């Protein structure tokens, strides 16, 4: 029985090709993610530094949103702008 695994990238590269031409693969990854395949199964994804940094910011924003939602509806305190 063969189980098919989804690949979440338009571009793929084998481990062998990655070893042969890492710079070329990195150049492709600057434009869109590259799935690195080992025995025709994705084992890693290569993305640009900009894409990674954006992803980390979005994850942080999602965590902060969870905190805000968890704290909403709680006790409030009125303050005057002048007191700040």
C-alpha cells in the first residue's frame, strides 16, 4: 500500500540535486518555496530569509491575538488620558 504525501511547494529538488547545485536551489527559493525530496518524499522545505521572517512575524501575531482574545471581556479600569 502506497501512501501519498502532499507537497506544499511548486518547485521540488532531490537531495542529490541540492548537493550538486545548492546556490541554484537557493536562487529558486528566493522566488517561491522548494520542497527537498528524499526517496521522492518531502523531507524539508527551503524558503527565502524574507519569507521565513514574515512567517515568524505572522506566528507571533497569531499568538498575541490568542492572548488578547483570552483577556477580552475581563475587568476594565477607567483612566483619564491626563493620568497617563
